[in-house]
C-alpha cells in the first residue's frame, strides 16, 4: 500500500468513524487505567459491565487497595484471567499511591513499570488520556493491518513500528481507534463485511471478492 492509498484509507475511515475513541467507560484517568488493564483478552462490553458496579465502590487507588484482592474478585469474576488481574490491580493501586501520589503517570517508562501494564496498555493511556500519537496494536488492529496490507507484521510490536512510520501525520492520534473500530465492526475476524467496506478498493486481502459476493447475496 503506497502513501496515497494510506492517506485515502484513513480519510475514509475517519468519515465512517468521525469521533474515534475508546469504547471503555470511564470518568477519571485512574478509571481508564483500570478498565484498560481489565480489557486484556476480554471484550469492552464485559469490562464495562464489571466496572459499572466496581467504580461505584472503588474508583480511586485508595478505595481499590482497601477492597483487596478477595474483595475485588467478585466484581471482575466474569472477565478472563480475573485472578491475575485482581492481583495486578491491587499492586497497581499500591504502586500509584507509593510512587505517584495516587496519580496516573504521564510517561511510558513509568506506566510500563506499573503492575499489569504492558506496552499496549501504556499506549492506550498515553493516547487517550494525554493525546500522544501512540498506537496500541490489539488483535483487531493486527488483523486489519495484515489483511488490508496497510502494515503487515507477525507481531504487535512490528506492526506498531510500521504504523508509527507510515500513518499520515494528521491521523497519528486517531489511527489506533480508527483501525480498532473498523476491525471490530466491519473487518471482523471470521466474516468480514466486505460488501459494506469503505476501503474495499484499497484493500489487498486476496479473499475480499468472495466475501463481498457473500454479503451481496446474503
């Protein structure tokens, strides 16, 4: 995919998703951080269902720490890996209080030093909270970049590095959300909706015509 095609791709996605942002529900930086940690290998829908009740009782590091692991688990039990996530979140709350005065840090190094926070989580926080052009590569973004030919790569880090170089400057801040939403609602994993795809002519996916035909006949 050449530079003109990449420019057109993001221009069209921005028209389909004019206000691209996370679909996780949050009111404060701490709530977003908790939600993103919980979202690993889980759907945003399941996370929002859990945090709707959790944040009513524990929406600060102090309150979460007071809740403790066993007190936290019932709120997140339906989320994958909840035992590990409960352990990480309690340790995260403690670390925020001990090292950062209870505030969510603004640097990648400090974020990735928090329990349960990896590069993808740090990128989401840096982008969504602090407006940095960080690109988080989840399963949706990885799939879209490989399927369309936008930025092929075997690993999330490889795709992230390619996107950082290739995404047009004006879309750097929104690229993550545009690609994620496109992958979640149109370029889906098993049955991509090629018949309604806004970038069908730009996409390099070899099987796209068969999926478009299926969509048109179905």
